[in-house]
């Protein structure tokens, strides 16, 4: 998936398990909705009416299992909420013959995610393409890779850092690493979620690290971190590991990113 297509990827995520299909009878025209904390939003779901169907809403948060929000019979004005949504009066349904809209008031950080409108029809569950709910504000900010002016030699243990600022909604972002080799090709690396050095809640900052043990000629190149959050990608400035002496900052990367969500890797070319 190219970087140009990625912004649509999260909003178009489908659930693929037995008896679940994406259906044309459900339309979610809003690929994403952005609002401020405390605001109210309405997520639209347009459904071809059938009196024998049940309507549902699911919530998907990156890296977590889908959450069952609510269900309602097509010809009933009543809705059944589940899990933590049952205890909140901020979630309401607006239903007509051909629409099944989910309204959320007094938005909180935990509301971020992708919401899927669906229909239970016989033994099948039919989902729309999803609407991603984003919260705008300070958390969207540049990614910075600081220079570490330390000589690097073959056999050393080398650490490259990536500072993500404004990470108030930490559960809703993901950091990837890749590097441009000395031959000019790009190699993907595993995600660095497990390599968080420190998150400072007061400054809303997280520091990710990538460590290379026993640095060799194979490892020479420029290392980039990439932040993915709310349908966007923020690319770091890069740090070059050069055995002749030092880390050097790079100002840009002329590449196309490809993200493979299943195995948590990022590719570039």
C-alpha cells in the first residue's frame, strides 16, 4: 500500500472472519470525521431497509479487538448498548427507515477509533467501510530524530532515537523504522512499540529507540522513523550511521512508503 493510499486504509478496514462480509447495502460516506475534545459528532450509516434485519455498530481501535457498541432491530426504536458503552449516556442512535446514525457527545480521547455500521442478516454480518473518528489538536506534530554526535565503529552497539511530541493519545499512534542502505535501497524494520524509552505525560512526549548490536558494514545507511496516526504519516528527518565517524542528519527522504499492517512492518522504495 503506497503512502497516498494509506490515508484511506484505516477508514476502509474490513473484518475478515467467517460469515462477515463488506456489503454494498451499507454506505458510510464519511471516511473520517475530525472534531475537538468536548464536541459532538454524528457518524452516518445508510442502510437498505429490511424489517427482518438487526442493525449494529462496532468500534475498532488500532491494535485491539473490535468492540461491540450497540444493536437494534430494524423496526424498533430501542437499542441495546454493550460493554462500557452501556454505562455512558454520551452515545445515542438516530434512526430512520434508511439511516442508522451514531451520535457521540462530549468527546473524550478514548472515543478515537474507526466505527463500523453493520447489519445482521440471517447468518451473515454485513459491514460498511467504516468512519474514523479523529481528535484534532496538539497531538499532531512533527517527528524529530535528534543528532547523536558520537563516533561509531564496526562492532559497536548503536542507538538511534525518535522523539514523538504531543502524544496525548498514545494508544492511537504507531511508530515504524526503515533504513536506506548505502546502495540506495530501502529495508523495512519491525515496529518499535516495544522500544519506548520514556513517555512523559506532562510534556506529552515519547522517545522511541532503535538499537543496532554489533554494528557492521551491512548496517551502514540512513535510518528513518515514521509515525502513523489518524490516517496520516509523519516522517522523521533521518539519521545516517557512518563508520567513518558520526551520525549525520538528513533533511528529506525521496521515497514511497508501503505499510503492511498484518506483520507490523513498513516498507520503502
